[in-house]
C-alpha cells in the first residue's frame, strides 16, 4: 500500500510539473491615454462611378462656353446656372 501511495504521489508531482511548463505566460498589457492628432495617411482605391440618370444639356442658340460655374461631376439643382455661353455672332456682343 505505501508503495502505491508513493507512486501516485510521484505521478501527481510529475504531471503537475509538466502542466506548469505547458502554460503560456500571461501577456503584459499597458494602456496609455489617447491623444488627439492629425492623420497624414490617406488611402486611395481605384474606382469608377456611373450616374443613375443621364441628362442632356443643350443651348438654345449658337455660342462658346465662356465660364463654367460648377466643377465637372458636381451635383446641381434645377434653375442653377451651370455655364455662361458667349454668342459667336458679333452683333450680340454689343449692348443697345
């Protein structure tokens, strides 16, 4: 009986020593207070956009576009002046 007790104790000590060596160490985590900073990194991805509705824009008379009031691709609303067209006929260049 004492021999069985001694063997059980030795098996317990060996298994505990093996179990203790297989446990990974606990990682140390440090926390710092967040600071407000400007981000200088930008991410650029290739993309293509398409409109859901295409609109035709045409002039009622002849002329050359002399001024564009909105950048290409920006949204406009009804009634906004998109561009100024200068008539090419010299008679329209003089005001009465």
